[in-house]
């Protein structure tokens, strides 16, 4: 399952964005935990509806889990509608992926 981390920067050491719908980048990690794609978020600026648009964009890329700082209600609903899980986390994208890979027992 692919994991998308809302990030402030373009590399795995970047901090998780506190506002996932408006994150500058999404770092997409593959099943083994390696960074496979960096996506500039075209919805990082502008009017409303970013959460719905981001959810569609990530679902279209085959993402199963989205990580961000704090998800607003609209974005949570949009992610659920598309069958995506979400996790609110802080720290770096790399730290988030390490925690996800460890699983609930880690």
C-alpha cells in the first residue's frame, strides 16, 4: 500500500505539513517504505475545496494512507469517501514512515 505524506519540502527528511490540504508537497512512499514520487500540490493555494481535490489526486495515484498534521472535517470526509485512511502525525516524513512500517505493535 502506498503512503502519501503531506510535507513542507521535497525530501524524506522534510517536516510533515500541519495543513494537509494546503501542503506544498506530497511525498509518496511505496510498500517497502522507499520514496517513489514527489508531487507538488497544485491545490496548495487558492480557494476552498482543496481537501476534496487532494483526496481525488492521491486516490488516483493508488495511495492507501495519507499522513498530515491536522485534517479538517471536509478533508477527512473526502478521504473516507475514496477509501483512504488518514493519520495525524508530527515530525519528519521519514519518522512517520518508520512508525507506519513498525505497525501498531511497534
